[in-house]
């Protein structure tokens, strides 16, 4: 396969994943609204799962193909990039306000799941039992945030989610068609991205773990990037922060859990250093948020510089596969 075709596959995969995720979210959100679910509940569940669907499809496809390094690297790299790139860029655009709930509940959960993921993969494998445990924790997390959402009295929060919901129009069959089209696009996009990334890894002598931690993870984080940047431009920093933190939790619990429940993951190429960087970014973000409940521009610059340093180290120091 020529270098042009390798990059063309990656580009096509990213486009398919982005369009598939957007289409799936729109169709699933419409169906949920038709069944009478409130916009807030739909946003915290259907939309949250939907924006993580590119990562899920890529990781499951990679796991089924015996490419555990790409599957795990995608999760770890996405969590690092969500903080070091997406949240950092948003803070540079406009200082990010932090909701009290995010700081007191979601941030400790994100840090805890990061440490748990490191502990479970300390031996380089994530078996089915561990995957089921992560899925159980995901269910518990969703139940808790739904209960907390129902207690939320601020009409502004409900209005923000209502504004982001797609209009319910046409027949339910059209909504189901959107879901089906989204799933097909995601499936093809995941395969294209994995094929292209694997080919590049072989041609450049790079490990599949590095490809998962860089190209694949950045590509599958496009939905979070677009959602968060739009929120930052609208000066709705609390939504941008909540989106990133929630995505990191979902990446570990849903993507890691579901992938390992389907087929055990083996990832010798993703090193303890990479897991440590993921935990470190989550740990550093906590004190940043506590300073006035705002992630300031200079803090965003520090996060972005640290992420750039990590990527540089990966590309220059990682031994070939």
C-alpha cells in the first residue's frame, strides 16, 4: 500500500467516524425524546455515549483484530489529549468556568477511574471479569449523575441541554435510519482508520501503541473537540469542561469495559509511563480547577505545552515495533 493510500484511508476513516458519530447521536437523541425523556437526561446519557462512539468502535474493532495496543492506546491517548489538547485549547480561547458538581464529584471520579485503569492494566492485560467490573461502574456512574441531574434546580442548565437537542420531526423510521447509517459509517470508519494507521506504523517502524496514542486517539476525539470549542466560543466553559471530564470517564468505563467484555485486551506496547501521564494530567487538572473554579489561559498553555512535550517524546524516543 502506497503512503498516499495509507493517509487516504486515515482521512476517510476520520471523516466516516465524525459523520457516523454525529448521525448516530442525532437519531438516537430524537428517538429518546420521542419516548418522553427530558433533554437533560438525553444529554447526560445518549449524547454522552454517542460522542464516545468513535473511540468505542475503533477499540472494539482493534481488539477483535488482535491489536490490543491500538485499542488501549486509543483510550489512554484520548484521555491525555482531551485534557492536554482539547481542554487546553478551549482555555486559551476563553477561561473555562468549572461547575461545583464537576469539581466535587466528576473530577474525583475521573481521577479514580484513571488510577483504576492503570492498576488493572499493570500486568499488560484487561480480562473479561475486569471489563465487566468497569461496565458495572459505568452503570453506577450513570445512575448517580441522573439522580443528581433530577435534583438540579437551575432552569438555565435544562435550557442549555434543550438548545443542544435536535428537533424532533418526521417519522420515527427516519430516526431509526439515521441510527443505522451512523452505525454503518462508524464501522467502516473504524476499519479504515485502523488499516491506515497500522500500515503507517509498519512503514515508519513505529509501534501500534504509539499510533494508538497519537493519530488514532486524536482522530477519534474529533466530536469532543468540536463540541468543546463551540462551547468555549459561546463562553459556556462549564459545558466544555463537563464534556471533557465526562468523556474521560466514559472512555475508561464504557470503551475499556465493553471492549474487554467482548474480547480480553492485551497491550504490552502501552507502557506504565503512558498510563502515568494519563493519571498525571488528571491529577494536575484538579488543583487548576480549584483556583477560583476557573481553568485560566496560562494553565491551558501549561497543559498544551506538556502535551506537546509528551507527543514529542513518543515520536522521538519510542523504540520501533
